[in-house]
C-alpha cells in the first residue's frame, strides 16, 4: 500500500513538473519609434505559425506593457498592431529551454514616417512604370497659375516640346494626345497641349498605342503609335474654362485666340478660333500623313496596297508651318464628346477649319557628285501658297452586350489650294564655268474631297480567350487641279557661250479618283492558359483613275493642243487577298509573339491614251516577332523583329512622265523586283522611386535585301535621266540609338539632371553614270550623326530654369568625290528661365544657339543666337488677367537654314522667316472648374 501511494505521488509530481516546464510567458512594451511616446491599448496577438489561428490575445496597459502567459511549446507569430502605425510581426519558437520571452521595447513606426521614407517626403511617386506605360504624377511637378498642359509636359523627364508644339518623347515623335483615353479635337495634339489647363491634370501617361485589333486580341501586330494620355482630376471634370488672347506688335505682327471649354460629367464641349501672322497657326503639324500629299503618281504600300497620291508634295498642302516663310493663318474648331446609357454608348465628334498662306523667299545651293566632276546649282525662289481646309469627323461606339462591341468612324474633308512660284537657277561646272540655267514659273489651283467610313466589330465567345473581330472600311478621294508651267532652259559650253536651250509653256489639268474597300476577319483561339493562336484573313479592292493632261498653245493664250508625251489617263483595279497566323505566349512577366502574314496581289492597269495594258501579280511576306519581359512594375525589356516586302511604285515601273523640271527626267523599269526590309528593335526602361532615377534605352537596326536604288545619268549639259534598279551585291543598312538617364539631385536644391545620347546613321547606294563615258560607278553614301545632350532643370514656385545643350557630329561621305564630303562638329543649345517678382510681375526669357561648321562641300559656317524675352503683369487674386510685353528675336539673327544629303546630292537652303519684333498682348484666363482655384 505504501509502495502504491509512493508511486502515485511520484507520477503526479512528474506530470505537474512537466506541465510547468512546457508553459511560457511572452512580455514586452510598445512605444513610438520617433517620439518614444507610450502606446497604450496596443493590440497584441499570438498566432499559430502553422495555420495563423489565434492562440492568445491582449492589449497593452497604460504604461505600454503587456504579458501573455500559459503558452505551450511550438512555433508562433507575434502580431502587434496600433492605428496609423505599421504592424510589428515576428516569427518565434518556444521549447523547454525558454520559459519567458521578453521582447523589451517594441518600437512601432508611424505610417506617415514610412511613406516619407519610401515615397519621398510623403508625396506620391513622381514616375511609375507599368509594363509599356510610363506614368507621371502631375502633382510632383511645379506649375504656375494658368499654365497649360504644354508647360507641364516640358517638365517631364524624357519629353521635349519644341516652339511649334511638336512633342518628342524618349526619342520618338508623339502624333497622338488623348484626354481620359479619348481623342480631343481628333488627332491634333496641339489642341490638347495648348488648350487644357495644367492644374486639371492628375496623371500623364506615355505609351505606344496599339491598333484597335491588337488592343482587342492582346497580340502585337506591329502597329504602334507613340501616345500621351492626359488623365484629368475627378473634381476638374465639371465646369468651364478658357481664355482670350489678343496682341499687336511692330512690323504689323498680330495674334488673336479665343478658347472656350465646357465639361459636365461625361460631356465635353470645346470651341476655339485663332488668327495671326507670328507663326502661331493653330493647325496640326502632322496632318500631312492623312491628306494625301505627294507627286501626282501612284504609290504602293508594303502589303501591296496601291494608291494615287495628290497635291504639290510640300508642307503647306497639309496646313503646316515649320518656320519657312511668313505665315498668315486663320483656324477654328468645335469638339463634342459624351457617354450615356451607363457608358454603353459614346460619341466623339469634331469640326475644324483652317486657312493658311505662306510667302517664302529662299536660296538653295546643291552639289551633285559625279564620277568625273561635280555640278553646283544655285536656285533663288519666291512663292506664295494658300490653302483652305474643312474637316468633319465622328466616332460612335456601343457595347451591344456583355460580349460584343461596335465602333463606327466617319470623316470627310474639303480643301481648296492655290500656289504660285518663280525660280531662277544656275548650274556651274566644277571649274565654275556656266553649264545651264532655268527660269521657271508655276501656278496651280486645286480642289480635293475625301471621305472615309469604317466599322469594327468585336465578339467574345464562351471559352475564355476565344474571340473574333470583323472590320470593314471604305475610302473615297477625289482631286481636281489645273495650272500653268513655264520653263526657259539654256545650255552653255565651257567658254560660257549659249549653245542651245528649250522652252516649255503648258496648261495642265489633273483629275484623280481613288476608291479603296478593305475587309478583315480575325479569330483568336486559346491553346492553353498562356498560349493563343491568332488567325486572320482580309480582302481589299482598289479602283483608281488618274487623268493628267498637258496642253500646248495653238495661238498665244490658247492652250488647246494635247501633248501626248506628257499626258496620260490611267485606270487601275487591284485585288488583294491576305492571310496570317500569329502565336502569342503570355505570362505575368513574359510575353512572346511570332508569326507572319502573306498577301497575294493582282492588279490590272490600262493607259487609255496609248492603249498600254499592264498586269502584275506578286506575293508579299510580313513576318514579325516580339519579346517582352517585365522585371518589375518599374523595369521592362522589349525586343522585336519586323520584316516586310517593299514593292516598287508604279512610277518606278511604268512612270507617269512628268516635265515639271526639264533638267530632271524619270524613266521606268518594268523588270524591277521587290525589296525586303528587315528591322530589329529593342528598348529598356527603368525607374527607381527612392533615388528618382529614370533610365531609357532604345535602338533599332535594319538592312535591305535587293534594295531599290536610283541609277542616274547626267549628260554634258547637266540634264539628268533617272531610273530605279535593284541592288544585288550590296546591302544597305541603317541604325538608330537613343538613351537617356536622369536623376533629381537633392544636394543641388532638387535640380533634375539628365544626359541623353541620340545617334544614327545609314549606308546607302546609287549608280551614277559618267558625263563623258559609258562607265557606271556604284556610289556609296555613309551618313552618321551623334549628339549627346545635357539637360538641367529646376522648377520652384517662384523660379524655373531649364537648359539643354551639347555638341553634335554629322557626316555625309560619298565614295564619289570623297574630297567634297560634308562633315563636322556643331553645337546646339536651348534654355529658358522665369522669375516671379513681387506685385505679380513675371520675367521670362528663352533662347536658342546653333552652330553648323563649314565643310569640304560648303565653305561657309552658320551660327546664330535667338533670344526672346517678356515681362508680364498679372492682375486679380487668381492672376487671370495678364498684360505682356514680348520681344521676339532680340538680336535679329533668326535666319532660316537647313542642310541635307540624299543619294549623290548635298543641299543647303537659306530662307526667310519671322525675325525681330515687339508685341503687346492682353490675356484673360477664366476658370470655373469644380469650384476650385488654380493650383500653384
């Protein structure tokens, strides 16, 4: 009995002692890291590490201490939480060796302090990189009262805005600026950047916009448009704003502008009007891609599509002004867009008109390099060109149901133009003896009508990722023009004595009609969660006619004799069948796509005056591949390849014989074969939030097989006959590289410093025949350019300074006449500054410096400094009334200058443009958006 009682007591002791050894205590004290303030009431939880279930819970006492007892052995998580503080989390293990775990002081960090450390002073990150999109936070950049979007864009790293409003981002031109993802006044970016207020902007997004088809399928089709999207603040989407700007200056320079915008919920209404002769045209600088300018002949696209191009082929035809000559402009427009029916239906419509006239005086010096010498030609030209254009467009979209959408686009354009020009040219041999001369006059009046309609339907099927789309479009273009050509060409022997010549005096008409129907069906089939196959088929029908007539005089003043040599009446019908397949592999960090399209083209052409019948058929290949890797949300790498067949133009095959320049005559080559272009490109971007450092690198390289090059023969009188041929034993190449790095330096008072490098070049070829022998030489032209640029900017409330400068190297060296090359180092720089003084007075100045060196081809250098300055006095609390005195080109050095090289020709042009004047202007900015005041 005693032995049994002893054994029982021993068992109870062992059990009790074991329990005591396996129970533990957790304790500590919670305080604020920065201020050492006691945080009473802090919640303390012990969680099971295996499944996160709650084991023990308590709150800290008034002195911040806590204690949790009776915890068994095991693996646990300590979670300490307090409002507006970051959680404290610790993983720990309890075993028989530890009875009490004392954390001591647990320092909790306030969320405000963490945000200050991570996102810099509690502000939002200035830049975010999300895949292919770079997003700028507008509030991170200082803007002044009544600044426009254009002023904001100039402060964003990697984006430049020139004096004409043209935007370049990361080395690429930006032809499209959207507002909340929608077009605003069509595709004219300046009407966004110069119209909308900067204080309305929440975010600025920069990306390459895909086509509607690629955006729907998610498969890159190679059609990319560098795009800026302006996202507005929610509280700035209701109300009205605008401005009235009027100014008059010396030498009768003037400007006027009225802008009014009314935003209400999902509706936007805007109207504007401008007039002036100081270079502010208000017209889109990129519309020439849409209005069909060219040389009055038939063109052919990479996929075999063919069209007639129209107009005189200069910038004025599209309503542009690039600083050449003195402009006279009147423009206006209306914009309206709206969403309704729970955002299922949207409408976006615009009407724009523009009248632009330019008077130009220019002098051009060209050097024609030949195997046995050179020809230097000097041309003086005066021109007066005018255009009046109206354009109406509308886009309607509707969500038919949860799986299908329809987008319908319509636009039309009417244009009238008249151009007159007078020129005198003199051609000299290499020994400076007179070779030829040409006194020429041209006049032309034209009318053009253009209409386009398209529909794009998308449908998602039951299986995720399976979908199809159908697109159809119709384009109709009609042009009618008439004008006169007078040319008096004289030829001279080496003694400078006239020994012949020819006079051309003709009346010309041109009536052209073009109708194009395009259809396409695309089907997307998911093969797995990450792999999809995209199939497409398209059919196109092109019906075109170009009726061009030249008439000589029967009696003075009566042009009624048809000149068949320079007249033609082409009718062409073209059919294209195109099919393609693309595989697309997509993971969270990796996207790969590759495939090809094939198009079979047949066209039938008839020249009705001569009865010539010409048929042609061919097959085009368009392979493509791309690779995208996202290292993180702020770092990505893209590599791509595109190949396309480049068909010869009809002008190269069977030319429309044109005598617009009697000293240059084109001939056709019906044996011309297509060339094939290969293009490789890569880009890398990265942004670090903590250091505010951004890096962008992009480059591309291309080469051409069976390149189509010119074969010219210049005779002893200086007349050139040109035809196109295929290059068989050489491969032209080209490359472009752009890189930039920028960082905000705090030790330099938050100054943004950036370095960018822009480089490129190409090697091209052409055949040149000697003046005095039958030998044909292959001319190699090697062109290279290199321009590093240092950018420095600092934007504060009362002052803004921005500088951009650097050297530049340009070289064009032809294997013919290497001792007459054009190469050398130049310098360019640009800067602006503004200072806000007491009494609401603001001083502003901007300047440009450029230096182009002399070369072996040109024995003169070019240097100029252009300084503009202004003083502005603002009135009222919101500074919405301003009086400005501005001096333009204070040193009176703005002289038009341009050098270029093509084939075996090097050209230098000097032209008149806007120079020094002083202008007084009054600006009234009014703003009633969301009840707020302009952001400073």
